[in-house]
């Protein structure tokens, strides 16, 4: 299994535009020279062809092949995302990268990793390690100590269950885990729980829920459903799936936002990290981030007030950002200075970190790694199968 990457918190987006809003955005995009975001009409994919496409894309010796195929098909159907050849290969590539098609993959040395993280959290909370280690020697619900269960844990689901028991059963647990369960990405597509919970609040989860949405993400069906939503169920100005793979790692629209930040840097002459985060963590609070300060430095040239700039940047988690004056005027100014059209997507400059990551990795590394798997999947398709490709919403799902 590849190292699990930390998701960029600023990238979450839950907006699903209505028909009227879509046409408004389409007109705005055309006026800004972004007509390529208006998606072409493509043949619909029948249920029979969709199942054939999925089956063709799955690994040859995959255990419970029919079950994987059914859950992938169910995810596309529930979201009404077109199961084209490219979309199917994109999902299969992410699953292969994140988990190697294991619902609850074994992680080497997970117990040791977890204990180091517990110690780190205790230090940040200013709790003496002696007290923490004493608490871990308490008996848990199954008779073993919490420390013993952590030592024996091999998967994230096992570790999550221990933490849930610990948080509920030990008063110190809530102080140590102020954000509750520290296992934040789950299942075969390693979906971020925050995304799943927010997406399900805006778009009701179509399947029966067990204990919680967070627990559903541990299941194959739930992880695939929310994974497809995060990867494909949003409109972005991308012609290349590479940027969707980057967004899967860094947050929806991160590649678009990184391109905007690059345009800001060019227009302003200021160094600016193109990480896709237009606002500081926490959203629209009183703090002004580096991107906003740089754009404010261009306020006279843009003809925008500080409040208009702030309001525009606050749309950075949605498709609507591209229709704002700040987005369009920054690109116009930067392109005037450069003398040529600038890209509307670049790979975010994010170095990946986390307890499980031992190498020098980045979002760009992740995106290219998944793209390699994606291209291999596409090349492997039989020419006899429908070769329908394109963006996520290019064609409706049809049933046969």
C-alpha cells in the first residue's frame, strides 16, 4: 500500500450548482475565454456497457471481483456520474494507489506509529507522558489494556475502534483527542471523513447508514461512493485527469486555485506558494492570508476593494470562484503582463506529511503516480468496448 497522504483542509467543496446557476457560469466562462469548461455532448452509457467497462478495469485476480464491481457501479449510479472508460479508470487508479483494493488494508508497524502520535498529541496538550502511559495500561472493554490493543492493531479500522472505545471510556480521552477520532481518512479510497460528512449533509447518502457516516467510510461501498464524489462529482476547468488526481489529494479545486495563485504572483511580482489554499485554515475568519495580501496589493489595478477581494476569495472552495471579478481580473492582468494565456490548472505545491509517511512526497508525486495507473488502465481496454471518455458530467447514466 502506498503511504496515505494528508488531505489539504482548505480544498473541501460541497456546492452542486442548479441548472440556472450552471448557465450563468457558462456565460461568464465564455466571456472570460474559458469556453473549454462547457462540456461536450457525449453518447450515454448503458447499464450493460457500464458494468462491462468496470469489469474490464478491475485487476484480473481480484478477490470478490463481482462485489467490487457492484459497489463501483452503485457509486456511479447514485451520483449520476457517467461511468465512461476514463471515469472508471480514474476511480480504479485511485483505489489501487490508496489501498491496493483492500477494504481495510494492513499497515506495517501501525501500533508503533499510533503510540508516537499519542505522545505527540499529549505534548501538544501539555499532558505528562507518564500520565498518558498510565492511562493506556487501563483495561478496555475486551479485557486487554488499551496499550495492548494498540500494539496489536494492524488496520485503521481496528485502531479506530480502539480510539472510539478510549475516547468514550476514559475521561482523559477527550483531552487527548480534541478532534475526536484521529483516523481521518478511511476505506479503500482513503476518503477524508470531513468531506464525507459535509457532502452527505448537502446530498443525502443513498444507502442505509449503520452507526454513522464516519463509520460508513470504512465500508467498501461507502468509501467508493464518497471517493467518486470527491474525485469526479464537481465541475472544474480541467482537460487532464492529472489535476483531478491532485485535487483528490489536496482538496477539490486545489489545482485551479494553485493556478490562480501563480497568476497572482506573476501580476504582483511577489513570491507566493501555489498550494491551492486561498484562505487561511478555518475559512473566513479575521486572519488575512498570504494570497489575500498579495491580491490586495493589486487592488488599484484590479479596480476592487479589499472587501470585494475577500468576498471573491471566500468562493475559492466552489465552482463559483471562476465567475468572480477577482478571479477574472487577476488572470486578465497577469496575461497582459505575460503576453500569453496562462493555464487554469497547475499542480499544487504541497509537501505531504503524516505519521505514516516516511519519504519525501508531494501532491505532485501523488498525482503523477495515480496518472500512471490511470493511463495503464486506459491502454488495457479492449477496443471492442465503448470508448467513451471525457469529464465527469459529460453524459448521463442510462439504464437498460
